[in-house]
């Protein structure tokens, strides 16, 4: 099998270690059935520093079975809605007739547009709109037919891995790989809303990097920026966070989303981390040009040393700043004869002996 690429182009950006983290504002259902609000969210995401405003494209009858859900006693977030799952999903549908306008609006203001497709027609719509990548939600990871269908479209993909075992992830990755499309980024994810910091397992990125030799990212539902920032430190190249104008708005995704102020703070921290990570090459940097002398020590004359004096240990101090002979040569200097008079407190130089 061929290896996965270490760089993937998404829009006009290169995704990979050493390149700026690609940051997705997951708008999801937070447009609240209002196209103008969708545009305000896109504006705010752009202003907050997001690279992409992402939606979700599904048709309720093609994603949920009310008959199936009626058999379950839901205790998680789905059980907290006070309405049937179908009703909530129907309200959250992103109308397909809006996609072209929203895509064009994103292009107009200079932010990438994408959407997660949840049926075959939605995938085709993504291709028609020429989205720069397709994000595959965690719930689709065992739907191998869909993974194959998406991969054969030839677009870069991000695969979320919430709820999945390593065996299931391996099967999904191999299904995608078999199509010949290897432009894949594996996204660690915990599918709870919100998810717990203690469950984040950011170190899983290292597992993916080792097991698959692949680019990684984090689709994060936890409170605050900590998990996202940790993923960047561990080499994650993509961050996805839910985005809202107001966390108090009514809707399933608003409470666990970041508002524009929180999102911008996260983006600013990510950019600072990228600057701080810097190079793998250890060297004395420019700002250490003075402290390399100020904080290090060298050999000094502990007392007045006349010309012709044979140097003894008691003649030498080891002090800052490091202007003369380094301390490791103290035993080399002991026993040598001074060629000049050296005042007490002066650094010792090789030419003195």
C-alpha cells in the first residue's frame, strides 16, 4: 500500500505538519432555519479567524428512523430535547436550495464553504458545489458503501472517529484507501455534546499517526479551547469546533458551541502555539545573543597573578559572565605559567598562558 500524503491542499491552503492549522467553524444547525442568520454566522466565523464555515446536509427520512428511535430509552443529549428525534432533525435541515447561495457567499467574503453529506445525493451536491473537502461524520464510519462513494469523488476527506474502535477505524481507512484516494485526515472525536475533558484522549492522535502514518486533527465537542490546543501540540493539523452567535439561542447545538469571542480566543492561542512550536533544530536564537554570555561562567583570577606565576587551583574563580576560558578547562590551566600580570577579578584568556 502507498503511504498517505504528508501535505494536502484544501482550497488555497496546504494542510500538514509545519503549516498553519486549518480551523473549521462547524455551524451545523445553528443557522436556525434562517438564511440571513447563516450569513451572519459565516461573517462572524470569518472575523473570528476560521478557515472554513461548515454545514451539514441531510434529509431527515434518509438519516433517522423514528420507528427505531421509539424503541430506545434515550438518556443522553438526544433524550434531552423534549421532542422526537425526527422533529429536531427536521428543524435542523440545511435546505438544499440554499447551498449554492451560501457557497457563493462564503467565496465572496473569503472563507471556505463545506458541508457534511449524509446521503448519496448530498455527496453529489458537494461535488457540484466543488467543496474543497468532504468531512465525514463519526456516525458514518461503519457505512462502508458511503465511504467508498465519497472517496471515489476524488476530494480530500476528513473522517471523524467518535464512537469507533481501532478495528472499525482500520476498516474505514482501508475502504477509503482501496479507492486510490489517499487524501485523508483522521479526526479524533468524542461524540457527546458536550464531551468531557477527561474523555478527550488527545493522545489518540499519536496512535493514529503511528498506526496509519497519516495526517490527523480533532473534531472537538468539549468546553473551551484546551482540547483543541493540545491537539495542535501533538501534531493535529485540523480543528473543528461548533460555532454560534449566542449559546443561549434555542436549538440542539447552541449550548455546546463556541461564541465568536471564545472562537477568536482559541484561534489566537492556536496561532501563538504554532509560533511557539517553531523548529526541531536546537540552536542559540537571536534573543539569546547576550544571555549566552551573561548567564554562563568562565575562569577568573581569584587574586592578583604576577607574570611567571604557576597557576594553582586557588588562583581561579568560576564566575559570570562567560568572557574567557570555559570552566571545563580549569584543570588544563592549573600548572601553566602566566605570561602577564593579571589583576584580581579579571577573566582568564588562553593568550595569558
